[in-house]
C-alpha cells in the first residue's frame, strides 16, 4: 500500500478494493495494525459497515482477518461499534464463528448489543433532527 492510498479512502467500501495480488486494502491495513486509520474512516462513513465476508473470507493459506486480529490481540478493535453500525446481523454471524481460542478475548454478544444500541441512538438522533431542522 502506498502513502497516497489512505487519502483516496473515504468509505468502508473503499477498503474492499484489491491490490495487484488480490489482497484487500482492509486486509493490508489489519496486517499492518493500522486500526486507528480503519476506525477513523469508519467513523466518517455514516452508512458503511464491515460484512461477514470482509472478516471471514480466508486467503490462500486459510487465514482470515478475524484470525489475524485475534493473533494481534486486536479483536476488541475489530468489534468496535463504528465498524459494524447497522451491521449487527453480520456481526452476529461473525460471533457465531469466533474460534474458541479467541472467545476468551472478546465478549461477542456484548459487542453485538453495543451495535444494536448504537443503531437505535443514531435513528433517534436522525428523527430529532428531522423534527427540529436548523433555521
């Protein structure tokens, strides 16, 4: 990944772009432990969220992003609400397939609940904004 690449990233969907080797930008960033950049992008992207396929699709060696984050001790970051907004169903599926070796490191059901609660808070804020538009 070049230094210019992060400037072109504006949405979660942009992280799905693949390099010449067929590796997603998301995968490159996770392997380089650039979680702060991933989270920053996710917070700016109000509609996008990670999907089951984003984190569970294995590479040629059978390794997926969930496993990489687990080995790095970064599951709590991978399960951040900002990355999964409006994607609680997909996160639920990821949690169901969480390897036992990593289950002790993260409370998957609590992460799903956080996403659901955040989704309700967001919808509530949007409803208030529509009722009380700025003059």
